[in-house]
C-alpha cells in the first residue's frame, strides 16, 4: 500500500491555535519533515509528540524530494510542517507536494493557521477579492513587480521582514502614491500583536520613528477606480 503525505499547518504565534486534528496527525505519522527541527522540536515537546523529526527546507529539498516520494510510495506516512503557518505558503513544501501529485501519491492538507487571512480581515480594507504576493523579490524584479501591481483592482497582501519594511513601504509609496490606504499587522496572535492603519505615508512616518520588530503582513488597498 502507498503511504500518504499530510501537510500540517502550525501556529503563527500562539500555541493554542494548534488544532486537535493537527496534533493527532503528528502523533500518528511515521515521520515529520520540518523546516527547522529546532523550532518544531519545541512544538512537539509542548504537545508531547514523540514522532521522529528530520529537516526539510529550501536548502535540501531539491535533493531529498525523490527519495521521500519513494518512501511514501512504499507505505510510509509523512507530515510536512514549517516553522509557522501553512507549509508551501511562502515556506518550503511546494516541491514535495508537486512531486507527490505527479507520482499519484495522496496528499492531505489540513486547514489551519496562516498569517495573511487575520491581517487581511483586521485591516478594514475590502477583503472579498485580494491578491497574495508573499515576499517581493529581494533585488532583481522588485521594481517591476510593484509596477505591475500599481493598477491592481484587488487588495494586495505582502509579507515583509523587519529590516526591509521601510524600504518596501517607500517603494510602494513611490509606485502606488503615498496616500494609498494600507494596514500593517505584526506578531499576529502573540503577546505584542499590533495592527496599524493609515496611508502609506503615515505608516512610513510611524516606522521611521519606531524600529520595526517582528514579522509583518502588509495590506494595501486596490488602485482607485477611474
């Protein structure tokens, strides 16, 4: 019999957001594939999960995927987790899922935590239609990506790290206009969770005076209708 790959979301901050089903799956599989075993070990310890754990991340997945698929085909069951949120959403995992699908291996993605949805809903910006861009390209292609989004008629959602936040806000203001409404959420579900709303210019002013800390979700309103 073939095995199965479970894609298991983990909390983006508050461990109480872990679902009962996610815990059951992590306890029942043969092996857990983790983005960072140090991070996932803390989660497993908290929920008293003793399943073996190995690293599966962007630096080794190109080499390990074929072997992992063969093991699942031989009958093993694996669970894929990232450090926080849902694997393959701006995290490793897509290559393994794709390979399993191509080889006819069953994949079951559990519903669960992801940072973009709470930030989008909290923003107060229309959220019935949106485009999720994840992280912008670090260098090449960054400007052209923003320019392609300038006329976007849906709400735009981006992820950003603290050391690039001001740069991204400045570039967005240049391309979209500094009066474009936006919202920034950081440290979602954690003790210092915060959501700030205003124009891009106002958010730049705030983070110029307050050092960005934590992981950020940036929500930008759609282009004004002509």
